[in-house]
C-alpha cells in the first residue's frame, strides 16, 4: 500500500521540480547564446575572431570569383570547337 502512494508522490515531486527549475536550467545550458556573447566580447585581434573574419572574407571573394568563373565558362562555351569525327 505504501509503495502505491510513494510512486505518485515521487512523480509529483519530480514534475514540480522540473517545472520550477526547468527554465533556469535551460537558460543555464543555452550554450549557443553564451558562446555568441563570449565571441562578440572578444577583441578583434583574437585568433578565433580573426579566423571568422577571414572565413567571411574568403566567402565574399568566393562569390565574386564564382561570378567571374561563370563568365569565363560562358566564354569558353562560345569558343568551344566541336571535335571532328574521323571514320
């Protein structure tokens, strides 16, 4: 009889505990926002921040190069010579 009362009591205490501490725990475990805040607080000369800035610069340059490459490929298609088939 005591076991039947003990199980719902433990479940109720667990539910109340999760309800009360859940938001604080999730706020504490929100690693992404903490890392973003930490990253934004770094000075510009820190290696991780310099690395990210360089990656962004490479992406921007890659987009420009992608446009150039597509123009070059179009020009090459215009000048492509059809191979002659000999029999």
